[in-house]
C-alpha cells in the first residue's frame, strides 16, 4: 500500500461502528468487510462485523442439504413436489426448494416454488389452513360431466 492510499483512508482509521448483530463497537477498517468499491467512505463497509459475518456464513452452510440427501429425498418423492405432486419445480435452476421445520430447521421435504411460498405464508398455523380449505370447498364450482 502506498502512502497516498494511507492518507486518503486516514479519516476512517479512528472511526468505529457498532455491529448490528453482536452490538460491539469495532474499528471500521479492521473490524468490518468492505461491501462497496469505494473504500474511502464509511458507508462502503458492512454493518455486521467480520466475526459475526463468518459465524452467519458458517451456520448457513451447515444447514444446507447435501446432494446425496437431496437425491434421496427427490427419489422418495418420485421427482414430485411433496405438497402438490407437480413435476414442475418452478425455480431458477430447475430444482425443488427444501422445506424446513420452522422450530428445528430440519428438512421436511422438497417442494415447488408455489408451494414453498404458500407454506411460508401459512407457517405452522393449521387453523388458517383449515379455514382456507373450508372457504375454498364452500365456493368450489362443481363441473358436471355429460
């Protein structure tokens, strides 16, 4: 690093920022990752300290489903969504989304994009889901076959 770069960053050396995750005050340059190209501005640094960022990334990687587990789950589901049984995944990479138990984070099954979004909306509220079923059943249009 040349002397000019050090002088331009000098105003940031003594600045501290409170981490939004752990709440600790840390030096802006040493304690935070740069998130934008212009490292001359305080706003170019993350609001989560390096330690908390690493913890979050490691935790997220641990909860991923391994390819072999995904393959076993999809084979068990006959290459279909666990909820609506469609063959259409509806996702960017033509893969089903892993549905997880909200309390334990354990995988429950593989679902299409539509069912995943609906499950996120309903959550674990079975009363709402049952009410929706009753509502739809009450207003169901019966198609008669001739």
